[in-house]
C-alpha cells in the first residue's frame, strides 16, 4: 500500500538532482482503490543508490514523470515529494504532467521521432512527415521539458549538480540554464546519436532547438566515443558551432560564448547483483524448465530483448532459419531461445512488429520442427528470472541490433554464463566498442553473415569460449552503474 505522506515535513534543497522520464518507483492501483508501490527498473536506480548525503543531510532528489494512472494518483496525493517508504529511501518528485501533454511528448516526439532519428529507423520514402500534427506534438514536448525544468529549478540547492537523462529531456539543460544559471548541468544520452546527414531530416528549427537544449549544459555525455563525435558533428553542421579537439579527440563544443564539455561513460553490468540474483530459487526453477524444453544434449542460441524495432529480432530469426538451411547438421541439435518482451504496444508499428516476430517463429517451427524438437522457443511475456536462466544456459548469445546506444544484454550474458558463451554481436551496438575483440561481430543487416557467425559460434572450442567469456565479463563490468553515475558526477563538479 502507498505510504502516507507527511505534508508538514521540512523539504531541503538538494545538492544533487537527477531527472529522467522514468523514476525509481511505480504505482499500480488495486481493486479496492489503494495503490501498491514497486521498484523501478534500470541502471539509474543502482546508480542513484550510490550517492550519499552531504554534510548537512540534504539527500539527492530524483525528478521523474508519472507514467500511468497509479503514478498520477500517487503524485497527486504526495504533495511535492513521494513518501520515502515507497521509494527505497530516495527523495523523489513525480510530476503529474497532463496525460494529453505527456502522451504527445512521449509517444509523438520522444519515441516516434527522436528515437527513430537516432536509431535511423525511418523508411524515408514514406516517413517522416513533419506536418501540423507534429507541430502540436512538438509544443507538448516543449511543455513537458519546461515542467521538468521548473521542478528541477525548485528542488536544486545553490550551485547544485543536475544530471539530466536521455532523449526525452533534450531541452531541459537550456531551459534550466535560463532559470538557474548557478547550477552545474549535465545531460546524458543513452541512445546513439544520428550522424549529421540523417540528423538533418528533422525540421531545421527543431534540429537546432534540440542541440541548443543539450548545449545549455556544462557537459554532454554519451555511452561511446562514436556517439559523442556524431553529436559534435551535428553541432558543427547545424549550428555552425566550433568543436574543440585534444589529441584528435573531440572534447568540447563552443557555441554563442559558452563551452559544453563532452564526456564518454560506457555503462557496464552490475556483476555482484547479477551473479547473486541469477542463483536464487526462482531462477533455478526456470532454468530447469528451460533445460527440459531444450532437451538433453542440445545447444542453445539465446537472445533477450524488448520487442523494439531497433533490436532486429526479425532478421535474427531469418538468420537462424538460414543456419538450419545451410548447416543441416544443426537440425535437431540446437534450440533458439528467443525472449521478445513487449515494448511500446500503444504504438501500432510496435504491435505489428511483435506480431511478425511471432509469425516467423511459428513458421520456422512448422518448417523444421519434429515431434521431439522445437527449433524456436519463443517467449513474449516479460520475466527477469527466466532471462537470467537463459543467460546461464546459453552456448551462444545473439545480440544483433540495427543500432544501439550500448546494449546491456551483451554485457550481462558473459557475467552470468555458467560454462562460457560465445557472443555474436552487431557492430552497430555501442557495446561493440568494448566487447568487439572477443565477440564475433556482424553487420546486422547481413542475414547470411549472421548465420555464418552463429555456425562458427556453435563450433567454437569450449576452452576458447570460456576464455573469451572471462575477458568479455571483465570488459563488461569495468564501469558498473554506481561507478558510472559517480564518474559523471565527479566530472561535472570539476
């Protein structure tokens, strides 16, 4: 049940403010009208927990949006901040942005424009089309960002550090700079950044507004050097900004009298949490069920993704089919465990994509399956314990996104693997910058090359596979969430 809020409790200004669309807690309504609070997901939750209190006892504050009816009701009851009993002790301000404004900003712009832009997903003969409907959605995105800027300005102490997260909030740094010039402001992009020619598909004024928004911060940070370079190139080509380089590496962007430093922080896997969680009873139970479904003596190719267009699940299934066609010795001897969890099902294109994933899996099973062998074991219901069980069981992990800011699955599987796992990895995943030497890297559009890589991965000597897995796990855990967050904070304080 949602905890009672104490309206008269003193509210201290925060020396650190984190802002993101999704927060560390979510609420679900019960039939009796009460609310139940649950822990939010993602590395930011782990990261924020690493931040201590300042000597005066003022905690960091997390500003986030109410995502659904339960969140909205909880935010309305709470007053300025949620009860810490609901949030794991964090100080959280949840913004009850009007539902129509939130929907237009989140689905209309963030997920249907900016996400598609940076992942280069548009079918350009047909889309995008920036018409009057888009302009109304863009106005909502501006209002949504302004609501965050207003709340952060109210929460932040004099000279506080503010860490703004992701493509939902690109305008916040600039808006906040106008409201509170005393603050130290950073923006972090968890997605790729589009190259200049693709970026300029945006309307000219919108393209400039997004860049100006991010450049309102003291720092702009990215998951890989590649994405930082792309951002700087967009600033040069769109705004005429000056880029600063040291030793051939872009380190800052100068524009209209201000300098925004650029940083790279490759978010890693939380090894301690994953290894402990992967051996709890619920995971052991699901591992036993998966082993029974796979059957004795068979190898496994595992993928775990949201059914997100950029994850390239359909081409992965085509590649598995090609593997069975070109190398029939694997028929009856390998199972493709494919977890494709629902994502953004309020958008028709995502519903259609999920339907295609299911259709193709059934088609492969009908073409190749036998009485005692189901080639594709497809699961469409989100289950973290089952995902960890699959990580442990995997002989091969297939991570083939069209484009990805990082991709933590590629980092998590080697950490959890029981006996070593070969990694087939898209060169377009940010993780390839750190893991590419030990993975079998592929062009995610090349189905035949992906099938060949799967074949080589299945043939890999167990000793080599185990050694590669050790090196992959070491690289994957170099910057776990807590250190990743703390590193950004230290850089912003400099």
